[in-house]
C-alpha cells in the first residue's frame, strides 16, 4: 500500500524505517503487566480534543503516527473497557517515543 | 426505512450468524486483518483489489461487481452484513457501493471490527468458502455519486461537507496522521465546504451516535441546511461514505451524494479554487 492510494491504517500503523526526515513522528508501544496489548487501538487527538487519526495496535502493541508539530493527546482503547490518555508533543524531524502501560 | 433496516448491533449479528439468508462480509483496505482473524462465516472483500478498476481510477464495472458477488456466494436476495476496520470506513464505502449497484438488502454492523474486538467477541481463522452463485447487478445509481464537475458546480450552491480532520481541512496536514505527509496534491479544502469530521458522528468505540445527536451535529453545530442537496467528500471517498451513510441512511436525507474522487482528485486539479484555514 502506498499512502497516495489508501487512507486506512494497517495494524501498528505504517512503520517509520528511514528516520523521521521532515515528518513529526509519534510512536510507541502499549503494554499491560509487561505484555503487549493487542487487539487494541491508539487514537490521536489534537489540542482541541478533536479526533485526528487511529491505528489498531500491532502484535507488539505498537503504533506510529505522522503528526504535525505541536501538542497532541494519545488515547488508548483496549478490551475490558481499558482506556488511557497521554499528552505528547511532536516535533518536525524527530521521532517522539511514547510507551503506555495500562 | 428505520435505523434497524440499515444498521445492526453486535448482539444481533452474533445471534444471526447461522441464518442462511445472511452473508457477513469484512471489508478492509488492509486485508491482513481478515487473514489474521474474522467473524465466523464472514467472507472478505478487499477495498482495492475487489472494488477498484486495476488500471484506471474508477470502480469495477457492473460485470465486475456481478463476478465479485458470484465468487463470494452472494445472491441478490441475500441480506449482506458489512463490517470492517478503520471505524467501518471501508465497510461504509462498500455499503454505498452495494447500493450503487442496486443491492438493497445490506446493513452495517455498528462499530465494525473495533467494537467486536473491544467486546472480546469470538474471532476465527478458518477462511470461509461459499459456493459461487448467480448475481445480477443494476446499472450504477449516480443519484448517490458525485463527480468533479458536480462538486465545482456545487461551490456556493449546495452543501459541501468535508469530513476530514480539522488539520487536513485547514491545510495543516495532507492526509490522516497515521500516514506519511508527502502527497502530490495541494492542501486545503473546497471553498464554502463545512468541516464536519466523520469522527464526530461516531463514539470512541466506533458505533454511530443517536439520530438526535447526529441531527444536532450537522444542523445546529455545523449550520447545514438539511433541506438542501449535499455532497460529502474526504481524501479518497471512504470516510465520506461513512458520512453519506449517516446523512442518507440514518437521517434519511433524500439528496446526498458521495464524491469518491475527493481530495486526491480535487487537490490535484488545475485551476480550481482552494481555500485554506479553518473556514467559516
């Protein structure tokens, strides 16, 4: 899949293998008691709390977003009604790592 | 028509999985989700391989849709239950597509794959094989599909609803934030479009909001005149199919079209007007 064709997010998001370049990448893993959370979902909300994007967590509990620089909230949803919000700041040309323990 | 004619919840689907008049279909862009596990008895449709022409940018034609239905074992009289990932974007797109080719008995599973997973309901790995059947599609119903000239003519005249995120609408992002932002088209939105992100119509778990909340959202908060014709668009037409479903199927507005060319077409056209910023 290329980004120009589709809009959907594969599990874990589209991995950033070539470094951030000019992108503002936010990525990390979600775990519970040391084990990856999957299935589960990571949602990115903007500074107004508005939904911007969502990816299903990968088998390793991982997620990747390509945000604009600025302040965001990462929201995690998982079976059993588990939920967590974390504040994160994205910067151009940087990969911001954010691991979430539920 | 009522809400239950177009939308069913997970409990209903679970109770009717063995109903011979029903075919459950998972529709995704990333079909590895189906390959990993899916609802028991569900067949899969690949948004790109099965629904898009392999050469030019358009849908598979009527004969192609008939061949797809035959191969998936779907008859004209089957009730098709669609679900998928990405908050049912591609399932809603397929729903619109089934309607486009005249298949009336089609419903969405409310909340799609996400709700099913968050409920910890059963998912299986066995790939479903159905016997091929005969299927006859209608000609495309273009009363529910908008093309680029329709959209240009609609500027300032009809409701244009841009269902992308506020950051894509304003021109800050060119694509949803789970995608790399290097895109060919210009950023921004179609002048006079109102930004009502698809996500406002859904709860966190992917289920649709109640009709009263939806009506308030489009009419009171966004200021749309629901008595006017409406064209919904996004980036490639699948998120706007989600909003088309809300407006045309849940709120039962008669004149709503989905512009599947959406921003990847409009934002690449030479000479058309583009507006930047948060809009009015």
